[in-house]
């Protein structure tokens, strides 16, 4: 136990060096060959165990063991090179120790990748110093005799450096610099001594692996006449893969993946059958990116569907190979997904076989195949899957009831190639909320927790859900599910078992958890073209006269994909919207009937309600009616900036930094948090585990006068109505004016939603927050001062560390040591926090935070929510420093 717990602290390179030295000394102490062999075998097993434990630090134990099992079984004595082809870019050779360490890692767990390297940067450096200027035609290096002479020497030198680095770590490696690739001239007159591979001889490679050594290849080839020819290393790796048909083809480069040409975000997964045609039409896919995608598709079209390509950096090799989340860009053929409403559409016999072979309830004897199929007749359902049925999912969705994922049946190939994620993403596109179950002994149980917003586990069975964030709503749904028998009672938090609080006290099993789980970036892989989208979409803004509407239209002017097509204001109807510069837009006065018709006809993709509290319900109801009449079955996104729906269970509360992005991505109805409430929740959340029972945290907030809103002013010389502040700076006489000293709506709002972040044992009591607002004579900007009693002593340094941990990686959160002042927040798109102090007795923390009430407190946050719900990059159109 102690040895296992200490292993992750040992560095990978240190572990490999230690085992290499240990093996050498042990061998030196033995003269008897049999004894040495026995010791060597034991040492190898010890090494494998140690490295395997190290792997547990980058992924779950089940993930690691599953991939090790799959990779180990891919090769046998007759075909020893089926695991992976790893192509090493020339720039990566400059990290030879890191490369050798990661390859040794694989060697120590019994895996033998075929390694092929280039040496382009090294070759360029040497030939330029020799007075030869590199010449390229169509991206191919023109190779004359002098260049080839230098190239051969460089390839051999780099090959031996890598082999020596591996041997130094106790990893056997064999340099193979010839005898594998045969080639003809590609075009002798045009390119010189450049080859086109005609044949791959895998015998030297397989002989190396059978002898227990990693094969290390260069990309040099020979013609039938014995002439050495230069071959592009990427092409050589592809031809090698076609011959060996490995599970993985890995391209190591310094960038670590393929990247979106507009947003700069890494593409996690590209499913070629599903996405290739659309991807190649994207305006940012051009030049080298288009060529790479074409080459990858051509390569994978020649290989079994179990093969995949990964583009990663060398330091991410193990994470890519041994975790579901991966690390770089994964490219696979995949299959196009289907959605069918009947068993016959799938094929009754095919579906029956899948259920028979994979359904754990059928395999355990608790259900029969016939019983499963007959149960589908009880309610409307949709069957999701891919063409070969590597994954089959069945969702029951009676009208007016929560959808339930009744079956999720995946083959080994479906799990390994991420088809499960693709199918689940397709389900999420169709259903904004979902319940499902899993057994505690499910080897992919961690997968379920990563994709759920909440869960309940008892007696070895778990209930999961997403899209529902209020515990009372969960209870209501569970009661309905129980009454109608839609999920077996053994999965539900209902009798006759002991109440959850008593069961938990005895067993440590978790009860309800409606916390939105913060995702590790890249924890699940989706479509390259779905996240982020670059599709042009249309937005309508209802109520654009106020300061928030003006701030939002200014932001939309810079949005690359979202276009404002309608803006409604009764007072300004007919006048041009001057704050929006992408295209001419005039104010209109949209009626409820207009809104219903526009939604029915699909005229816009999203609506923003920028209306006073209590006004927008007729417009939302009109959108709902219009959506029900749409023939395409789609529904527009609605973001409400008022307080009307911030307490509604059916709406998603849009504060991405605290309550997660997935719920917003899946939602069509989003309530935008209030400005004070946003700052209050962000400032309190990191300290919640130190919340002292029955002692309310207090937030004192001061806002610029724009937060009070606007009223219609006198007309300008052209007769156009003007907007003036409801509270003027003169009215506060140079000071601040407290107001709504108790029961401010943002006090209730912040307390309600912070309650979701409390531990399960505290959920029932809820969260109370004391909030005292004041208005100040500046235009915009909120300063929030938190005073919070603590349940134990901590230091100011520890307080700051809590905020750094909570908001690590958040682009719109800035942490500083000093107390934030107005210039830190005014006209800024994020939230700033600082001034961390603890009372001398260590039992009360004081923290200062702030934001611009019109931006992160309203318009910027609205745009974050729109971007997420419409599939864009979250920060599209938002200036991020």
C-alpha cells in the first residue's frame, strides 16, 4: 500500500534510470546464466509494475489497464509490430532525452512501437553552413548528390543519438537505416534523388522486436539499382503503417496537435466519415492543414477501422495512449451516426445480438433479450448508434417526461475509439436533460461521473443525470420515475432502504449531488467541427434602449459569426442602431405576434431579452409557441437578462466559471445572472468549504450609477428619443448612497445558486448571504467587499491559494495581491479579485472583487452564454487580455 502511494511521486525519468542501473548491477553480480535470466525476468516484471503504477497518475486505473490489455493483445509472435508506428519530427529530436524516456516507458510495459524519424531542421542547419541553399518544389526538398550525402550522414547521426539515449535508460534499441523501404525516383528531372516508395519489407522490423529491441528507422530508401533516395518522413510513416496495419499511428511534433485556424483551439477529435467533407469546406482549413487532413484520410482509408492517427507532443505520449481524454488530436475514420425510431430501422436481428452480447442485465440473467425489446413498446424511444453497432444507445422519451437513457451498449472498439462519446454528444444535442443508470462494477464508471451534473449511489448501483441542477427538481423527477416504473427501484433514492443520511453515515456512499462538476479540459473528446462552430447565425435583441443593450450591440459588432438582424425598441422604432457597425440595422417594434411568427419561421437562431424585470414573459411564451409550430423540430436559444427566470428550475443559470459549461451548451433557455449576484457568487464560492454554520457571509457592494438603469429623456434635435440615467451622479452628492438594505433580489439569487456548490450534507439547509448595495457617482463598475466568518483558522496566503485553485485557467478572472480599484474593473470584460486578508484571530476572511456591471455583469456574460449555447468558442467576440 505504501509503495503504491509513493510511486506517482517518482519522476518517470528517475524511475527508468533507477531500474536501468539496478538491472545492470544485478546482472553483473550473477555469473550463472539461468540465475541471470530468472533475475532479469523478475526485474522486468517489477519494472512493468512500477511503470504501470506511474500510469495511474495520468488516468484511472481501469482506463490504463484497459488500454494496456488492448495494446498488448494487438501483437503476437507472427505479427509483432501491430501496436504502433511513431513518426518523430525532426524538431522533436532536439528533445532526445524526453523522447527516449517516453519510448522507454512503453518498452517497460512490454509494448514495442516502430519508431521512424526525420531530420529536416538538422539537415537544413548543416547544408546551409556548408553553403548549400535548401530548395523546395511543391513542398518537396530538391535533393542533389551533395545534399543526399549530407542527409545520409545527418540521418545516421540522429538515429544513433536516439538509440544511445534509449540504451542509456536500459532500453534495447536497434538502428535500422536501410533495407526496409524500396523506391523509384519520384521525378528525377524535377526533384533529383527523391524516392517514391514502392515496397516495404517488414522483416528487419519484426526481427528487431522478436529480439527484444525497439526498431529505430530512418526514412531513406533504395532503388532496385542500389541508389539511396530521400523520402519524406511523413510519407514513409504512412507507407509503413499501410504495411503493418497498427492500432495507432502517432505523429510527434512540437505543436502537440492540429488547431482551429480562427479560434486557435486544439481540435480534440476528427471523425472523418462524419466530418471530413464539412471540415474541408471550412474557410480556415487550407494549405498545410488541408494537405494533412487529405493525407490522413488517404492513409486511414487503407487501414482497418480500428486504426487511428494521433498528432501530439512528445511529453503527452502516455496521456494520449492510455487515457480516454487523450492529449493531442485524434483522427479516426469512425462511422456516421444514426437515429432511428423503430427496431426494424436498425435491424431486429442485429439489435438482438448486441443486447445478447453486451447488456450487463441480460448477461447476469436479470433480464432477457425479449424482455428488453418488448419494453421498448411502452414509450416513444430513439435508438442511437453507428453503422457497425459498436455503440448502441436507447433513449426513452415519453412526451412531457424527462428522457431516460435505458441502454448504452458499447463494444471494446466503441470505447477505445471514442464512439461512445460521439453517440452521447448526439443524445445531448437532442435532449437538454437526461437520466441514466450504471452499476458500480462498470469498468467505465468514471466516464459516467465525468458526464453527469449529479448522481446518487447506493448498494452498488448509481443513478446519473445532467441538465437538472435543483435538488427539489431531482426529487420530483425521481418520484415520477418511481411511480411509473421507468427505472428499477434499486437504482433510485427511495425506500425501503435506510434514508440517505443514515445510509451514508454507515457506508460513506454519496447521496444527491446536484453540483455541476468542473471538467478537466479535454476530459471528453467531441467533434472537431462541432466545437467550436464557425457557422454564421442570426440574433434578435428585444429591448435595446438601455445601457446593457448598447454594450451588447457594441460587442456583437466584433463577433466573427453572430449577426444582429433584429433589434426591438418601442420608443426608437424606425431609427438606425448606431452602436452596431457590422451591417445597417434599424430599430423595430416587435409585437408578441411578430416574435411567435419569427420563431415559427426560423428567422433567428437566438433571442436576447434585455427588458425590465417582469416584462419578458409574454415574449418567451410567444417563442415557445412558435417553436412548437416549427416544422424542422428546432428551437432557438433564449438568453434573458432580467431576473424573471433566475429562480426557474427549467432554465439554466448562466455563470460558466462556477456552474459549468456543459449545461449551458445543452440549454435553449438561459437566465443571465445579475451583476451584483455575479460578483457576490464569484467572491464567496472559493471559501464555501470554510463556511461557518449559522453565520452569514456579508458582501458590501458599490456600483456605478448605470446599474440603476435608464429612463426616456428629452428628444434630440432630430426628434429621436434619448436615454438618460435613472440615478444621476449629482443625486449622490459626490458620495455613495446605500439602498435596498435587506432582501435585495441579488441577495436571494446569489444564495440560491451558491447552495448548489455546498457539500451534499449541507444542501438541505441552503445558503444565506447578507448583501448591502450602494450606488456611487461613477458610470460603471462594481466593487464587492466580502466579510466571511470561517469555521477554522486559515492564513491570507491560503485564502489566495483557494481562489487560484478555483479559477485556474479561467480567461475572464484576474487575481492580484492588491485591493482592486475602479480602474481594475471599469470597461473590463472579466472579474478581478484581490486584497486577501484574514483577521488577526484567523477566523474571518476579507476579500475584494469587482467587475463592470454592464460587461461581465451583463453583456459580456450574455455573450459567453450565447457562444456556448450556439456552439461557438466561449470567448468569440470578447476581448480577452
